[in-house]
C-alpha cells in the first residue's frame, strides 16, 4: 500500500513538474477556435496548453460593429496587459485592425473595440467552471481566474493571436 502511494505521488509530481516546465517559457502564438470554444497557447509550433473559453453571446461570424456581442476573427496582436481589469486581469487584443476599420467605415458603423482575454465575471453567482459553459461576454474571450494567472505568465505584449471561426 505504501509503495503504491509512493509511486502515485512520484507520477503526480512528475506530471505537475512537466506541466510547469511546459509553461515555463513564453508563448509565441495564441490560436482561438471559436467553433470549438478553445484557445491554444503555442511555442515553436507546439501546443503548450488548450483552454476552454467563453465568448460573446453571439459567437458565430466576425465582429462588425460595437455591441453585436461577437468575438472578432482574424490575426491580431496581444498588445498590452491590464492588471486592474473589471474581470480580474486582461490582455488586450488589437481589434479593430486596419481591415476592420475600413469595413466599418464602408458600412458607416463603428467597429467597436476593447476586446480582451480576461478572467471571470465577479458578479456571476456561478462557480468558475460552470460560468465557462456559457457565452457571456460582450465579444471578449473569458477564462477562469486561475487560467488567467497562467496566461499572464506566458504571454508577453506583442504575441500574435489568430482567431478562427
């Protein structure tokens, strides 16, 4: 019995150590797959970790205008961090890019902005993992606060993000 406990403990320590090592370097790409409600953190083409995400209330399609509850699609930059976010911590996505601005101008609408990867809704009565089952943001990408702490460590400003349908 003691031997089984020791073996189990060694395996768990090894797994947590290898996970910590995998996330010890910086990400060089973030990929969001909206149809899968997932976000992958990559370094040198290798997926370090995949997160389940919550998005805007209307996640299908590209964000066109302010208030449409959509999460944008395309290639952007994670350009700054905000430690005092209303949703724990946040990392800003450089939406709208030039193409988004041109499209909005041609349509005579505002493209919106302030799209972030952020933590939990502090006003929600749901536990964090339950909250993640629903698309509740205004177009942002939400993870749990614990996951946001992980992302905070591995994502530096300037990291590209690709948001796919």
